[in-house]
């Protein structure tokens, strides 16, 4: 990690404002993150949202939890969480 003197790179007004909170101590400023939410890059989030909506729709249409477990090859507790969640 490289240390840079804030007085050399920050505008005076910003430096004074920072000194109100931290003065003479080391302040870590993390990099800006361009990290995406889980599943948005490869489409898996959308896939599971559609699947779960279909499971809820089928349950409301009268399918039992046991049938949905067999149809989607998921655990009973997983189907129950999707349906009641």
C-alpha cells in the first residue's frame, strides 16, 4: 500500500474538512468498487427468479409441495421457502 500526503493532492477545502474528522492519523480510502451483484453478470439471478416465480405459480394452481420437489429436484425445505417466502 502506497502512502500519499493528502496536502499534495487534495484541494484545500477538502483537506480542511477531512481534518475536522481525522488529524495527523492514517486514513485508508478503499478503491471504488465496480463489483456487480451476485448473478447479474451471467444471468443466473434472472434464471432463479423466473424458476421461483414458476414454482409459486404452480403451487397456487394446486400443485403439492411433494410434486414440486420431484419436478425441480430441490429439497422439500427449499421448495417450502420459495413458496412461503
